[in-house]
C-alpha cells in the first residue's frame, strides 16, 4: 500500500502541529479529526489507528495522541456490514 507507519506519523504530527496552534484545544482536536476524515483515505486512517493500538502511539505528538484517542469514532472508517 506504500504508506508506512513512519510516513503516517510524520504527516499526522505535521497536521497536528498546524491545528494545535489554534486557541481552543477542544476545537483544534475536532478540526484535526475532521481533516483526517476528509483528506485521508480509509487505509491510511486504519493504519494510523493500528499503529496507535500496537505501540500506544509511539512517535505521535501529544496533541495527535489525544485527538486520536478522544475522537477515534470520528476518524475510524465506518465499516458497512
């Protein structure tokens, strides 16, 4: 699939740094989650969350970690049965 965890972590941290500069942390996390949902394909989001589960989010900055943990249901691809 081409996207490895290292690339995803780097991208998530860069995006996170951008949103983390917003004044309202709650709003910033929500905006970050929405960005991933809109801009990242489901495989990328699944891979990032798999990394979070496997390593407790090794390499991810604290903002990204809190957003992924707290807003996981917004980011996680919906599985349509």
